[in-house]
C-alpha cells in the first residue's frame, strides 16, 4: 500500500506518516517497505491522475509498504485510528 493511502486510513497526513517511519526506520527492513523509482512513480501518476509537481503534487517518491510493513506501521503511529487497527495477538494454536 502507498504511504498516502495508509495516511488516509490512519487519519494522519502523509508527511506525519513518513516522519514517523524515518524516526523508526530500524523497524522497517527492505522486505517491509520500499520507495518507488522514478519510472514507477511516473506510471502511477498517469494511472491515478495526481497533480504535477509545483502545483501541489508530491515532491518525493512515495513509500510502499508490504503487509508486514503495514502491521509494523500501526505500532509506529500514535493516532486513534492506528491504535484501533493494530492487529490482535493470537494466543495458542488455531488450525
């Protein structure tokens, strides 16, 4: 999932989400999160019709989170939505 989508889900700004990721970067190894390259970002902009840079669009390449990264992200954020969306720990074996 893109950082902007997760920010909307958790009720925080994209800048705040990325700030918390940078402050807790040791929690996000490469298999939890990566940055789109320029070509991928250009294709994405064409598909979702985002605004151009200089007109309110993104100025940095977006972060993309894997399933494990999304779970880790909820522990790095302190918003009400992230607290409510934290995965519950399962105790014992469940077939």
